[in-house]
C-alpha cells in the first residue's frame, strides 16, 4: 500500500493579481515504509508541499491520500495520529516557556493516552535523551537535544508517516550525523515512512531511497538514490545541482 | 550553621542542571528570573518603594497618628512638624500624614483593580483577533480603534458622568479606556507567535483554537503585558488622581491622593505642603512602578531572555 | 609602506570573555595566529569561538564582552590599544568583514549604489561621478550582469546570491588588505555558493590580499584556503595545510570530516563524534607564521 499519494497538487498564496503559485502540478507516491526525499533550492516549493500535506496551507487543489484516505480541507484527529512533522529550526519549534515534560505530556494527553509518565520516559529513551532532560526548558538544551525533543514530540502519537522539513540544516555536522543516525534507527524500529525535504543532496542521499527534484514549484525529475549516487541524472537542473554539491566537497 | 547549609542546598536545588520534578523546574525558572531581577539595582529600588507603600497601606491603622477624618478647625493649615503632625494639616485641620497612609490603600486598590480588568480584556481581545485573523480581526480591531480614538481622560470622564462619581466607577472608567493599547500589543505578539513552528507543531497534534490561545499564546503575551501594565501604572494612578482632582473620582472626605491635591490647590501659594505632599506620594509610586517595569522587561522579555 | 615580509596580522594569546551571572564565560581562550598574504580558514562548530575570533580582529565585540591579548598587530600596527577613532579608520580601509546573511548586513533603505559609493567615499576623497564609475566597475567585477540597473535597486529587490556579491563589492571597494568572511555563503543555495566563493577567491588573489574564511564546512574551506585552523571550545586544536587536510590527525578534525554524509561514498551509519573532555583542556596550538 502507498502511505502517501499526491496527484496534481497545486498550492498558491494570495489572490487575483497577487497570486503566486508555489507548487504546480506535483504528483508522486510514497510506498509504506519507504523514505522519500524532496530536493530543491530555496523557493522551489519543496517545503510548501510538506506544509500542504500537514494541513498548514489551506489554499491547494488536487488530490492527496494518506494510507488510502483522501485528505479534505480540514484534518481529522485520525490524520494527526498517522502523520507527524519535524521542523527545520529546533530553536523555533519548541515553546520557549514549556519544559520537555510539559510539551510531551500535553501531546500525549491530546491523543488520549493514559500512562503518560511511562510513555514520556520511553519517548525520551527512544530519542537518546535520558530522564534527566525531562524537566528542562528549551534554553537549557543544545540544538541537537532540542531536535531530539521535537522528534520525540512527533513520535508521541505513534504515527506511521513522518514529514521531515530540513531536520538537520540548522545543526552542526557532527550533530547532524547523530540526528540522521537516530532517524534511520527509528525508521527501522517503528517501520516509519519518511518524507524528507532538504537542500543538501548528501543528507537526502544518505536517508532516502527515492528522490524528487523540484525547481520553481515543479518536480523536474524523480530518481532512485542509486542513480543519483552514480550521478546519472536526466534533467539538466538535476545535473547542475549534483555538480554543485559534489564540487563543494571535492 | 545549619541555616546556611540549608540555604546552600536550597540554592543548589534551585539551580540544578537536571530538575527532577515539575515543581523544581518551575521554581528554578522563577529563581533564575529573580536572580536577574535582583541584579538590576534600579528595579530593586522600585520594588522596595512599592513594598514599603504596600506595607504602609496594610498597617495604616497602626502607623497613623490621627484619625484621617477627624477635623480640627483650630489646627487648620499647620506646617509640617507642628505638634506631632509630621506633614502638617490640611484646610480642615486633618492630619496629612495619616490621610496619606489611608490614601495609599485607595491608590493600591485602584491599581489592583485596573491591573486585573484592563490587561485581561486587552489580552482576550488581542489574542483572539490576532490568532483568528480575517473578519474577526477586522471587527475587533476597528472596535479597538474606536476606543483608541478618544482622549483617555475625556472618555473616562464620560463614563464617570454616565455611571456616577465614585472610586469604583472611576476604576471601571479607567479600565475601559486603558485596554485598547493592551489589545494592540497582544495582537502584535500573537501575529508573530501564531506562525511559529511550535504553534504549527501543537496544531499538528490536534490541539484546538481555544487551547492554542490560552495554553500556548497567552503565556508568551502575558510577560509583555505585565511589563506594559507596570509602566502604565504611573499613568493610571495619575488618571485616577486626575479624576479625583476633577471631583469625579474619590469623593471629598476620602483621603485619595488626587482629591487631596485638588483640595490643596486653593492654598498652594501660602500653604505649599497641603498639595505638595500627596503630590510627592504620587510621584514616588509612579517612579516605583516605572523602575519596576523597566526591571521586569529585562527579566521577562522573551526576545532578550533565553540566552 | 607595507613590507612584504611583515604579516598582515599577528595575534598572540587572544581571549574573548563575557562576564555572566555565573562568572566569566570565555568564548576564545588564548589563541595565537598570524595571517600572511594567504587564505586562512578557521573551522569549527557553533560555539567554538570562530566568529568571535573574526569579530575580535576588528574589535567588534559587543559590551559587556571584552578582549585581552599579549599582542595584536595589523600590518605591524598595534591594534590592541589604539583608540576607537583609529580603529574605525582601519575597518574598511585595512580590513573588512563579510557577514553571513546579506539580508541583515545591507541597509534596506539605501540603494545598492548609494551603499557602495558611501563605502568608497568614507575612505577616499573622490567625486560623486568618480565614485559611481568605480562602483559600477566593482559591480561588474563581482559578475553582476547589468551593473547600471542593479546600482539603483534596493537590497530587497536582489536575490541572496547577488546580495552577497554586492556585499563583496562594497567591502572590497576601499581596497582593504584583509578580508574576513564569516560564513559568507551559508545562507545561500548550493548552486550559487560556489559562484560567490569563486568570485571572492579571484578578487582576493588578484589583489594579493589576506583572507580569513570562517566556516563550519571543512570541505568548502579546504577548497578555498591555503591553511586551515581548526577550533574547538575557544582553542585551536589543529593547524594544517589545506591540501593535507585528509592527513589531519586530531580526532576532532577526523570526526568532523567523517560525519558529513557523502553522496558518492554512502555508509550505513554516519560516524558520530565522540567528544573527549581532554580536547577542551589541551593547550591551544599556535598558528603563528
């Protein structure tokens, strides 16, 4: 079964003359358990696709299905139990006045779990944080630790699909490695489906099996990671992207 | 010995890197705030003045040397220091020092009432307006604009005229004129907060609008409102005094500071202390609130804090 | 006049310290380095003190932070104890700095042209027409295709990559000898990153300037620098030739190199840096020439 099916998705902002089309006729499928990457430069609409799936952008047309069920204009509680999201900037995605405990217990409460204490302990252990972090405020945590908390929050409702919006771009490379390893472990452990947005081909190539390349709101090419690693892209834009990111390394 | 040891371990408990309970985490957050507040000398001066004034108000019956209402026409308009009257007497021979102490009760009463009503009203209207957007926003903000368009004292006067003179009505009138700026601040804060990722994240967990506003947006708006309220307190006290001065606030026998100045006005050239001493009291409390507000801004402002 | 034998910068035992409630925080802890007419890379993670080092060179540390050093010389001139007025002259004239995001470093209410000519005219007495001519030439040098048009644009009307090239033009027009680039391309897209860096590199070499390139990206730095200084917790843990980066021995440097996911050489698990507390305490390595 496909965890996610997107058909002819269009997303726009503004109306009339001020209308800008951020995403144009985007279609792709993601099989359950797969890890799908969306790559592009700033303004390519890659994050907007993710936000449209999450229900954070109301102005879209087309067809979106999660686990076979079509998505409407509003999201149901069931959707929130199936799909969760991890945001780019761990410094902006945690409420500055709430402790880790407060964040996780509220989320668990919202999903109707009863054994909140033991679940918080397990979630923190799952993301590699000890119980010592439970009562800390975000400003007492490093960037990597914050992102782990954000991942724990996303895992709280035991979702099947995780939307990852540049989850490591605000982190140092050594911390990025830790988070990427954690994400890989969690996927193996919980059988999660990932849809990951990134501008970094190395990161996407490391975590994803299939990659869609976006430019100015359109998907220009979808290719398997093997092809990408072998630098066998069809579309000139993909080739250009590959060259620039390899060029920066060599 | 044990007392210092206890103090030491208390401090350690409060500054622990790894709090072990909700209570400890919260206490530690407050303690950190207190530490940074304490390092601000001027704010501490403000706090000390305020605590002093509050103590004066509470213990007014013990500290007062005379009955604040007792008239003694034989001893009217006596200068400060005359026969045990620290600050002299007013036109009806009442002891100004004692009246000042009882007047502190009225001022603090006004401050507390206004501080409860106006910011709360502003917070509710501002956050709903900011978070909902669309026509709700337009409607609520135009409503706010109408209130903002009136000069504050004139609007308060109109309310008092409609409701009748008296201290409670004065408070109500001040509150009703004071809330629009708070609504503006709360709305502006909400507009920046509502698009942040932590609000998106909680929305994605299925949280409803009411929960997001009260549990996630309010805690962040409240600090800037508290700052603003403390800074505005001086103005509120002055407005209350102004109403008293115009005879529309506290009514004559009551020792409200503004009313006292109003009474002293007639004699200001010959008997300066009758108006000056309550004036100094108003000055002291206004200054104290301003200093406190500045200090609170350093502690509470989320933009500065968290570093 | 500048003598080819003196270094552009000589800094010995530099500390940058910030008093906090819990005592003094040392952002930079006693580092020594010099800059010749070369391209020097300073690499480290966030919090390693690399940006503070860059700012300290121009004495741009904000209060209550302060700098102490045994010696700080720019082109043979002591810059540790000179008055602020002299320092202001040196900034721009002798040494300039490019920051991370052009969005925040360009003045939003002045046109690109005004900002470039102002940068020139504060350091040199030139006529308006002359300044404009040189500004246009400079824009052309940073590969801006229609300099006449861009000259009259406001910063919000240009893209990030172009903004950063404009910054380079602005910083280089007074003809400084030292350029400090603090993460000059991390706010830019990958495909423009290289272009901007290549332009910067070309200009720096052409003019025989000294470049300090501060970045978290070891690979990028090794591509554009001659010598690399690796910082950890406010100290220098290793200094190496850019070409010999892959022979670096310090476990921190090795860890940084290995934790980057490599498209062409995939691994199942990325190597995770095991931080040794001893790195923090080890004495700073000298990067003096």
